[in-house]
């Protein structure tokens, strides 16, 4: 479990540095795509949890994730429409999606309490990674003030999710 | 009815009025961009709190000591009446990084 989790974190950290290693900082259309993709990934993980989780706190948490990430992504879509920006697919978005598909398949093999723990552990790790990417890469790189502000709101929401997931993880032990 | 008979009744009314808080106030606490504003506020038992959620996200105002737990849907205002005195730390269950304090006088 620990090994698998650290492997996942290492892979995600690599993603961050790989994106940074491209040299040029991401453009606003790329940032919008990355942020939106990160939200979709968490919504998909939550939908799996709503159907698979046994623990009621875990299920409720997954419902919170769908509601909040859909609300953030709706704001993101409204903003790109207003700014007439077309989100642009990029290596970071692709790597995030690939990683997430693998993780969903891995989680899908688990059952009961094992699944609940693994889902919550992954939520903690995933939100940590996304929050760190927002803080160190996406927010500083965003040039449009409204996009920057939306990312900052996203960061506060996701830091809340991370703490919430940590509280649930502590109760599952 | 002789005037003398009314006096005890009036006195009781006046005394009763003195025991009930003079005027229960309505206090607004706004939730804006994941922050409770003001972060610290004083109130009295019997006061009504108007929780004004300006966010597109659902939040809660949940007392750590269990005295209240109010859910505020996105872009909605919810009211609750304070029933117990105390200095109450509260937070949002969905986003536990949102914290504030409500000091409720008896």
C-alpha cells in the first residue's frame, strides 16, 4: 500500500517537474486545460467512489468532490468563454489523464474497506500534488487576472478537500 | 375593574420583559471566497444569525462543540437562532480550512 502510494506520488511529482522542464511556462490556454482536466479526473474518481465505497463518510466526501469540482469547472468554462480563450491540450494534461486512468483501474480492483482507504489516500496525495502545482506553477504563470483569481479560489477549495480527506483517513484507521 | 387590581399584572409584565433579552438582534455573517466575514463576532443567546453564502459552493457553519451545524447552499442565505452561550469555534465541514469564532453572551 505504502509502496504503491509513494510510487503514485513519485509519478505525479515527475509530471510536475516534466512540465516545468519544458522550459517555457505554461500559457493561459494550457493552464485552463490543466486545471479543467485536474477537476475532471477528481470527478471521475469520485463517481467510482460513490458506487464502490462502503463507508458513509467516504461516500459523502465523494459527493462533495463531484459537487465542488463541477462548480469550479463550470466557473472555468464560463471564464474561458468570456475571455474567448480555447483551452489547449498539452503534455501535462495528457500525463495527468494517463496517470488517472491507471489509478482508476487499480482502485477498481479493490473492495470494501481496502477500497475506501485507498481512495481516500489517493485523494490526499492527488490534492497535495494539484495544490503544489497550483501554488508553484499554475498560479504564478497565469497572466490573466481573472484566471489567476479563479485558480486561487480553486487552491483554497482543494486545500479544504485535502484537510477533509486527511480527517476521514484518520477516522478510517 | 379598579386600577389597583391591574398593578400586579403590569409589574409582572415589566419583570418578565426584563428577563427576556431586551431585543434579539439579527447578525449577518457572510461567506465569500471561502472566508467567514467577520472572522470573529459577538452575539447574544436569542440573536438570529443570517448566514449569507456568496460562493458558488455549498458550505457549512459547524460548531466544534456541537452547538450548531448549519448548511448553506450556494448563493443562498440561511438563518439560525443562537440557543447556547459560549465562545464557539466553528468551521466548514466540507472545507475545514475555513474557520471562525462566534462569542455568544448569555
